[in-house]
C-alpha cells in the first residue's frame, strides 16, 4: 500500500499525540511530535534564563539556535521516540505545566519556527509519516494527502490535561490548567507567523465526546479512503 503523509493539527490537549502514536504504530509509520520540539527549545530557554514570568530575551535565544541539537530516540518500553536536547533525554522535563506556560511564546518566534519547520520537512521527505502540531497541514506539509484538524471545548481539554498532570504527580489546580489552555489558544491563533488555523482541505474532528477508540477508527477509515484512491 502506498505510504502517505498524515498531518494532525489542532488546539492543545486535544489528544493529537495520542492519536498520532496510535496511527503510526498501526500503519508502521514514523511519528513526529513537533510540540515536543517546541517544548525542548522552551526548556532550553528556561534552563539558560532567557525566559521567565517577567522577562524574555528573545534575541539571545535566536543567537543560541545553532547550539540547540534536537532528535528523537525510539524507546521500545514506551513505544515512541523520546525527545533529546543536546544528547540528553528531556522527555519528562518538557511535559510540565511550567514549560506549557511558555511554549506558545517561544513558538511565536519566527527564527525558532524556521529552524524547526526545516527539520520537520526533512523528516517527512520519504512519506510514511504522522506528524502533529499547529501548522503541519498549513506550513510544514501543505500537500499532505490527509489533514486532520482536532478541536474540543477548552473545559474538556483542561480536564484531560489536569487529569494527566495529576496522574504524573504534579501539584496543579484545574483553574490554572484551564487558564493555561485558554492563554495558549489565544497566542497560538493570534501570532503573526504561522498561526493555528484549519487548512482549507483539512477534516475537522471535535472529539469532546469521542472515545480514543472511536476517534482512531474514524481516522483509520479516512486513511484507507485516501490510500485506496491513490
């Protein structure tokens, strides 16, 4: 069966990564979590004091981009590639609410986006890839054979994220998670460079009331329809 490029875009905490991992595993495709790449750059900026609640040294971060080396290493125990920053596994560190609070600001920086988009396009040259993020179907792979745009209410997404963080032992409140979700939505959709939007030819899925299996099976049918039509 001919391999295709699957682009999954949408708001934060809509389960893009979960669906992308399911599809990649089932289809034998490569999975790329572009959000992890932006989170890694954010973590780098936080580590080096380039960004805090009251301060963002954007130019120094831009100057440091040549020294940021990102790659994924497949971990068979978890079944997906984990994020490495300068050869150090930071998969756990980048999933905190603190990183979430800054990642949309980092993703606004055009120079950061240019660096990561170039890497993402290189990863997908051979097709057979599932990539999720905010601008995959509009910027990274505008010619992807299948584009999905995922959405759900802010409250639903905040509850999912809150449950996930609590399960990991993080001390957070639902209110601060909801505030983070709403803030990221605003920044993601209003930034000047590659704002989050549904591609004209993307299929929208509101998964507020869908189970993971229902969503997976629905998208798998779409994949079959596309591959069978090629």
